[in-house]
C-alpha cells in the first residue's frame, strides 16, 4: 500500500508523492513514486515521463504524512 507524503526539500518547493515504506533513521535515501508539486503539476527539474525519484535524506528538511484517500472519505464530527 502506497503512503502519500509531502517532502520539504532544502531550498525547493515541497514534493508530493507516494512511498512504499516510511524511511527509518538509518536510511540515507528515500524513493518517491509519482513525484509532483503540491498542486499536482510536474516538477520543473524532473522529466515528464519519470515515475520514481530517489532523494538523499540530507536534502530533506522534514516529511509530512498525508491522509490516504480512504481516510479522507471518513466523515468526522459535524457541528450543526
């Protein structure tokens, strides 16, 4: 199951994508599937037919774990 994430790179715009597993503290690289900008557009520094990118962990400031599509469909507390 792919985990949707938002990666904040040093000096760059955030990159949205999916990973198979979250990185561990011992990892030096992270592999991102379907990399794109936060708004879904193509990244300017990646060719349009690329589906997987590997980033070194030292370039990453932090990683946000986004809710999956199934989690977004869950209806939470609604105040009327």
